[in-house]
């Protein structure tokens, strides 16, 4: 009897061991279209993880699904989750306001004996290169309105009220390697010039240190810790590090030799304070004297009691903000929408989608842009959101997505394939993550799809080629 029991245990162990070696169940693959099977079994994702889901928008039929509910790190397709919620909660036509105000008296000589206040409304587009307006157009308008009110001199301070979202600045789950970069500026009640500046360098012989030649706009008090080296082989791999409110930025890596101009972009450490200082200089250049100091809500408890509004600068619409952020995958814009939802509208984005009847068990949001590696999301939830938003005709959500093969971060994806120009897609990309989600049209039918891959063998270009083959073969 003991021998039989031992034999059965041994056989069971062999059976279980063989099962664990299967990448997917044979039943799961047998029900899939051939092209899906080929993708799932491709060598490039042999050691990776995958979530894929496709739905016919008219019938609701699931065209393909492979681990559609699998929770993976999504990268920038997380912006779809944030953008859809922002449209639903705030509406596509809503704008965000930045106000210039004063408190005090204007005497007969045009001297304001009191303070100027700049009240931030969470607008990420103030001076941004993502919109049509000239970067300094709003400053010209502020000066014009001050002169119209009879102000030609300010005997008081400029106080920037930049605390709409508090002063954390960056999500706690962002990585150190992202701090100070051009793709991860801080998020505050006041933003200016995308919260970025450009650092200009020049280089000499290999082995030397590149020289700083200037910044644009001028960063008067920012200290640079230069650890970069001129490369002997023409390589460029330079990066910046720094944290919010710290008036210091270090840059590291290598740059090519004998270059008259090398450009790096980095984040403005304290956008509110910078805007106040920039505006004080702008006033002086345009004939308004300023005799006070510049400070922010973080540095003073002073607040206006009976302020007079001089000027109101409106952002572009929420729809336009979303169009820009989806097209160029703008983390800065996306994080502002997320903060507006969570801290101004008091809407928890995960709970929002749950209340719409969607299964959010795969959704973890540590930010609104997808930059955090603490985020998780499934392909099925993405397609569920795409289906839900497709039913909201007033938003025209699909039209806010870039066109594959033509626009933004998907300008090269599906290019010169049958789906080029027939798909509106958001991409997601970071180390070890590649994702796409959006709407496809083929033969008079329309589909919502999402695909997320975490980790693969080989080059990202090869993986993208396999993804293109999958989508073109499926439709």
C-alpha cells in the first residue's frame, strides 16, 4: 500500500512539474486566431508577460483576448485612464484660470502701495510650447492691464499662490532616475514654460569637462554640479538629477567632442517662485517699477483678503489639453489633470471607473501619467474605458488620439502598413515596457484594442515589428 501511495505521489509531482513549464494553457491558445498564437509563442516574449484584448465596438464581441485581465506596468497608456476621467468629470470645454490680483491702494502718482498676487489654477499650459499662444503673451496682457488700472510702480511684494495641489511636487513612487529630467517636471498650482529650461553646453577635447554657456530662460540662482565628460568616441549620454525646490542641479554622463552647442532640458525647481521673479523682470522691462520681493505660498502665510482682479489668463480647453498630452505623451499635462481630479474635484480616479461599472481590480494608480513603476493596468480595463468613452459622443474621445503612422509618438508605428492612417493610438514606453491602446478601423468596422508587454528578449524595435504584424494580421 505504501509503495502505491509513493508511486501516485511521484506521478502527481511529474504531472505538476510538466504543467508549470507550459507558458499558457493549450485550451487558451486553441481558441485564439492563428496570428495571436504566433505572437504569444514568439521567441521575443518567451520570458516576458503580456496582456492583449480586442473588442468590436458595434457588437461588443471579443475578437481576441490573451490574459486580458493580467495586471501589468502600463507606462503611458495610463494617460487614457486619466484623460477619460478628466473629460467625464470636468467636461471638454472647461478652462483653467490663472489670476493676477492686487491688494492695497493706487495713489495719484500710479504707485501701488500694496502687493501683487498671482493665483494659480493648475494650468499646465501657461507659456507652454504645446499650445498656439506665444509663451510670453500672457505676461504682456498682465502688464497692459496693470497700466490700464493706472499702475506704473509697485511698492509691495509679488506673492505667488502656487499651493492648489500642495507642495509635494512629484509623486512619491517616481524613481530617482526621473528626478530633474525634461519628462518629469513637478506638478504645482502654478506652471510656467512647461516647468522646463534649456541648458547649453560646449565641448572641447576628449577627457575634458564640457562648459556651461548659458540657460534659456535665464536661471539666475540655479547652481550646476557638472560631472559630465567629453567622450572620445562621439557618444552622447547625458542626464540631469535634482529634486523639487532645491536650487541645484547635477548633470552626468558623456558628450561628443568639439561641439559648439550641446542642449539639455531640465526641470525648473520652483516654478511659482521662478514665475514671480520672471514677471518682476518683465514689468521693469516694460516700464513698471518694482521695489519689493518675490515669494510664494510655500514661503509665506500672507494671503489676500480683499483682492482686486487685474487680469485672468484662461488655458485652452480640457479637450485640447488632452489632445496635446495624448499626442506627445506629455507627463506634465497628465499629472496636472490627475491632481485636478484628486485634489480639486475630490474624485478618486480608481473609484470613479469602478462606479461606472468597470472591473478595476487590475488598476493601481500611483500617478496619472504612467511614469511610476508602481502603476498597474490590464488590457481589458483599457478597452473597457475605450468602449465606455466611445459611447460619449459629445467628447469625441477618439479624435483626441494621435493617428498611427502620422502623429506624435506613434508617427512611425504601423507606418507603411494597411492600418497606417486607420488607427488612433496611444503608445506607452519605458525600460522593459511597451504598450499600445486605442481605436482601429478596417473594412467598415471599428475596434478598441490594448496590448501591454512587460519584458522581452532583444530590441524594442523587433518587439514593435511583432506588434505591427499582430495587428495587421488580426484585422
